[in-house]
């Protein structure tokens, strides 16, 4: 996790799934390893081997295509946080997420699953 709240993740989703409309306060790099996905706001489709770069500030809605031959798996490197909107067109603020909020969600999950949440701190540099 970076001081700006940036984070890296491997996102996996089933065909037909989506991530709500959001925009990034920093840049994003992505590399698709499996499956097919796209942004509703664009006409391209990411397939295995596709690299994407997103400048900060563009609102988009990630969907795994219904005809994806397998679950989508994409590695994202996110600089800064995500701001979720309540609707795609002229949406208002709905939620905020960054590396710090995701770490707190993970700590909560660990506690609820009776795992030692202190172990997470060993992974944060």
C-alpha cells in the first residue's frame, strides 16, 4: 500500500458480474490474465494479455462480459482511492475506497473469522 492509499489487487469475477460506477483519484494500470471484461462506457473488450492504462478522473463501470469463457482475473495497480457514484450519468458520491479502507475491511474479516488480524500488519510495508 502506498502513502496515497494506493493498492494492488487481483480482481476475479464471474461472467455477468460488475463493479459499480466509480472513478479513480490517481492512475490505474491493469493486466488481464483470464476472461473478458469491459467498461460500459467504452466499446473495447479486454481479453487475456490486454494491458490497460486509466488516467485519473474518468468514471466507468466494469462488467465481466456475459459470454466470457471463464471467470475474469485481472491484476490492477491503483494509485490512490476510488470514488463510487450512485448512478452512471451525473452520479453523486456514494462511497470511498482505498488501500486503508480495504485493509480495515480485511482486519474486520479476520476478526470475524477468528484469525489473528495482527498478521496483516506484517504484510504492510
